[in-house]
């Protein structure tokens, strides 16, 4: 009997923390409250809460948030 395991891919948001200026525009856009501002310096994404909807990426005026496939 062979053991076949499926690796699921899920969309997750990622922040370019080197470019993010913590403007906070993304925070209220997240329906799952997965985005927060870390030490007033940049946004972070809680990947456990993120469902990859992309609303935060659309809300970021500078385009520093992307949504891509992430292996689970």
C-alpha cells in the first residue's frame, strides 16, 4: 500500500516589511483581523487567521502587500 500525501496550497498575504511604513490602511480592511502593526514600524500578517482574500493588498496604497500561494 502506498502512502500518498497531498500538499495543499493556500493563499496568504505577505508584507514587504523593509518597505512598509505602518500607515495602517490595511488593518481595517482585513475581515479576519489578521493584519496588525508591529511596534509602529510595519504591518504583520497572522498566517493562522489570514484566508488570502486580498483585501489588505488592495488597501495598501504603496503596494507593499502581496497575496500568493503558500504550501501548508
